[in-house]
């Protein structure tokens, strides 16, 4: 036993550790794994560098080499304390489960699944690690080493990790767009037609990924209506533009805005008269990249009377294989933007 190994963590329900890992988006799992490996070293010297184990859940490849070593270390500690161990088949089953879910946790980011489904899969991946927690707890309970004193069942590092990372991740989720789901006014079914006779426009949502959300979710509060789709990766904002003379200036401003927010931007603009009228329809499309992912910013302006225009401002960005599929549906929805007769 190492001379500096003075105490080990007190046994605690794996449910608590799993819960802490979920609410800190796996950060606590790194703390838990570090503590587990450190305690294995203290129960029976194994030469583990505990701090290196925080990288095992972060990257898929290290898990293929590290987890069998971890199982071997647990078994040696169990033998030294006269405890029973898992069978070989149980260990292989656990390894296959964790490895499969680790690979899947990377692949699911590129799959066409909802955020809720991603979170559920993420929870299963975390839970797979904690299947070995009861073995770690039995070792801690059987060891004669003194146990650390906990404050309301949490150690200092656990309190710090939880208190810091919970609000950090909550804020990150909010500002990344998930906030739109908390202010959803209505979930829109596929082919739902929205008609606004007050302002004179209609918009048809060709797929069921859209929510109507509160005004101010994506805009500065001056919009007529706002929508979120494709798991918060798409948005549509409808504005009223009341000054015909400012339309060209608005188009240039939208192009400048796209160049500021996207990289490698290419914009195209087209104008045409709407059927049987001298009213204009203006289409502006800017393509580029947002944080390395392909992105679109699209603007459709329709003239609804001599001086007034209605604009739909759409933006969409996603990983490449998802973008190729969903951008088609996104553009179909934007292009459905059309004028209707206003209420008198």
C-alpha cells in the first residue's frame, strides 16, 4: 500500500453518482472515475496514474485499452480482500456494452434523431459506466482504510463540480437554442398552413419539426411571428417592412449581416413580379459555414400593397449529412411564403 494513501471515498449509491453525471453532462463521470482509480491504487498499489483516467470517457479509442485494465485492477483488489468477482462472461458483456455505447455516442451526433433521443442515448451511455460502481463500493466498504468525511453525502470536489458545471451547462444549452423548446407556443404538424390575415401572408410547414415560439426568441422583439425547427438548428422570423424605399438598403444589410456571421459566404438575389400583379417578390439566399458546419440564410420579401412588404428571414445550420437532407425541407417551407388578402 502506498504511504501517501491515507483515505478512500465512502461508499455511496451509484444512483447519486449517475444523477450527478447526468446533470453535469458527464463532467462528474470524470471525477467519479478519477476517484475510483485513485482508491484502487490505495487499496492495492497498481501503478495507475489516476488523472489519466479522466480522458477515458472523453475519447472512444482510450476506452478500448483502458477498461480491460480497469477490470483487471478491480479483480486484483477483490482477490486481495477475499471478495467475489464478476465472471469472464460478465466482464466481456460489460466491455462490449460500454464500447458499443461509446462508439454510438459519437455516431448519434450525425444521425437524424431528435435532441430528446440523443439525451436518452447519452443517459444509457453514462449508466453503462456505473454498472461497475457496486464493485467499487464493495471494495471501499471492505477496506480497512479510513473513509473521507462527506458533507451531506458529497465530498468537496463533488460539491465544486456540481455547483460550477450545472449552471454553466444550463446556460450553454439555453444560449445554444434549446431555450426555444421552453417557450414553445405550439407544435406544428406536417403540412400545417399558417395564415395571418392581419398582415397578409401565409406560410406552410412541410415537415413536423417546427414549433411556433414567443416573439423575441430569435429577434429583438419587433417580429410578427417566429418559428423554430429541426431541433433548434433552424429558425424563421416574419417581419413587416413598411418603407418601400428602404427595401434595397435592407437587402444590402442582410448580405452584410450574413458575411459577418458566416464564413465563405456566397449570396444570390433574384426579383420577379408576382402573378397578375406589379408587386415584387424578392429572394435572397446566402450560403456559407457556421463553426465549420454548412449554413443557410434565406430572405423572402413579398409586396402586399404599394408601400409595404412582408419578410420571412430564415436561417439553418447543421452537420453536413443532416444539412443535405433537412435543408431541402427548410427551403420548401421558406419558399411557401405567400401573400393573402388582408383583413379590412
